[in-house]
């Protein structure tokens, strides 16, 4: 039995490897013009519905892995991942204050308290559905078996787990979508190609406006699949309880799917009042589509959570910043080690002159890691990110879009002043690029032409105040924030930890305690007398 399972696994791995190699070879054989056409065709060829057979699923999984690797490891040098991001965090410091800027609106008062109390309950429901056994979820929500309209517990590729329950207390049908907890869920979240998605806005049963844009492929496909199953179920439920509302909710990937699903539901007159609560939503819609959901989608973001800002475009922007800044100290360190590298390289040259059979190899600078075949694992040691030119004679050999190291030791060929000058230019260029997303007008204009993804709908952000200004139980404020702030990734040590639901619950409970105290103080007899 074990031998048979091993054989099946080996066969599956072989097929996966074969498909990966075929896709890779076909990509490298195309020219630049053909590559652009193939890229456009590739966007159109992403599936509109989940795979129906195991072969389709295997092909789609392979393509997703290639896409993800190409956008991450394929573009991020190993050295930058290991050192650059951490160093960039230290350079930038905490950027929480940017969410509390002049374009943000602080929320307070009893109305905000009521809204957050409702969000806390729904967040707990999402937590129980995602992390607890289903009977525990039913017990927490006060539901019985008759309250379950539909339950899909098993997640598959682009088919997330979800449930629909009737909530008698709030007179709502709650559609809860689970976030990424399994391998297939993560593949769905990784299928981040931009695919066309259009939303029809209805008014009095007539088309008022058509919003054009792009959406996250995996989440869009999942939303369409859920819609096929949920619409008949919700239609039957509303026919029995016409005074009920439809509320969609989820966390992370589930939040992104829920937001897109709500756009789809609202295109039908009977579901035109559907709303969505998105907790830690993934960036999944382009600007116009995300803006169109302000009236029916509420996205809650926690402090340094990176997921609502993470997309292919924002990742490329932070990569440029890291590339411009992360190697400066390494260059200076290389300059201090010039004598050592010159000594070693000199002896290598002497040996090579006596042994012609030894290939020309130089000791690699620690800033550039080299394969045995000479291809670089890291970006060039010194590169002007503004105009794409490289510094140092015969330092690099450009081949298409890749760079191969011909001489890995660049620092001795450049004077210290020249290096510092170019570093200053890189820094200014990086800072200018980093400042562009903060200009609201510029971002609004550029967003309409780009395919950068943003979190959907109205965004409210739980912001951590600077240390020393508040007490521990009042260390957070909540703001309604503009969308352009999420076009940039803000690195932070806890940017992953702050994404998880327990962290959201903890911050939300602290906020509720403070708001509750504020409302109590305002309505107390002493406050009234004053």
C-alpha cells in the first residue's frame, strides 16, 4: 500500500515537473513582442470557473506555482529577502502615523461603538467557523440544524469552504467564507493574476452605471463558484423570510472573495441590498471597483497588517525601495575589505596563468551570490534603478531581462566618491518613488490606469498610537482611511502577526473598552450637568 502511494506521488510530481518545464521553455522561446501578446492572451486564458477534473486542477496548480515563483523568488534576490527587508524596516521606522493623517477621519462616539460591537460578533463567528469544529460554531452563534441553509466544509482549488445560516436575532442570512487554511486555499490565494471584472450598479431595477476593472483571479473564480451555489439557496430563504437581509463576511482570502461575491449578488435585484464585512481583506480589486463598494462593503484593517496592501504592483514598489537601500552598507563594507579581496583575486590570477585548464573564476563579493554556471542570485552590486544602467566596466552582461555576472568583484573598480554619489542618486530616486503613492491626486490619476489591487469598499483602520502618548488601555484609535494609503507596503516586524484573527480580536476589544468608557463618561450625570 505504501509503495503504491509513493508511486502515485512520484507520478504526480513528475507530471507537475513536466508541465512546469513545458511552460518555462515556451516562455523563454518567445520574443519580446510575442511575449507581450502571450501575456495578454495569458490574462484572458485564466479560468473563469474552478477546475472540473483532476488534470485541469493539476495544470492550474502548476501554473499558479509558476506565477507565484515568478512574482516572488524570480524577482526578489535571495540576499534582499534575507537582509534588505530587515534593514529597510530599521530605516523607515514605524509608519502607523500615516494612517492617522489629515486625509483620515477619526471615528468615535456611541455610533462607532455600536458598529464595532457588531463587527466583533461577526469576527468571532468567522473565527469559530474557520478554526473550530462546526458544532462549536453552531453553539457559539446560537444556531440549530434548521438554521443551516448550506454548508460546504471541504475546500478545493478555487472552491473555499463556506456556510449560509439564518440568524434570527439580527434577521439576516449570514454567508461566511473561510480564509486560507489548507494547501488548496493557499493556491487559490496565490492565483493573483489580474483578470477583467466588471460590476453593474442597479438603481430601481435599472442599470445606472457600469464599473470596469480587474480582480484577483483566484478570488474571482471562487466568488463565481459560491454564487452559483448560494443564489438558489438565498432565493429560497428570502422567499420564506422577505424581511431578512443578506450579509457576507470573511477573513483574509475569505474577505476578498466575500467582497467580490457581494458585487456579484448586488447585480440581481433581489440581492441589491446585500452588504459585506471584510476582516483583513486581501487586496483584490482595482481602484474603481474597490471604490464602487464603499456603500456596501466595510473593510477592517488592524495596525501593521500587510495583506490589505500586498499586491504585485505594491510588492514591486517595495522591492525597488529595498534594492535602492539595502546594499549601501554592504558596499561600504566591501570597500573596507578591498585589500583582502585583491589579495585573494591576485593569487587566483596567478594560479590561472599557470593552469590554463582552470576556468576564469574570481572570489565573489558577498553582495553577489553566483551559481556554478555564473548566473546571479542577486541583483548587481551597484545599479541605478532610475535609468536601469549598471556601473563598472565589464561588470555585468545583460541577456534579455536577466543579468549574468562576468566579474563579480565590482567595488575595486570604482572610487569611493563615485560610489557615494551614485548611492545618493539611488536614495533620492527611491525616496521620490516612495513619496508618489502618498500624493492623493497623483494616486487617484494613476490608479485608474494601473492594475494595482486595493482592499475593497469603505476602509476603517485600527491604528496604534506612538509610544508614550497614551496609556496601555488606550493605545489604539480607529480611523476611516483613504484608499491611496494602501498602494504602498509598510514594512513592520509584526506585519504578519497583526493579520491573524486573534490579533484583530485583541485590538478590537481594546478599542471597544475605550469607546465604551468614553460613551459612559459623556452620558454620566456629571457630564450632563457640565
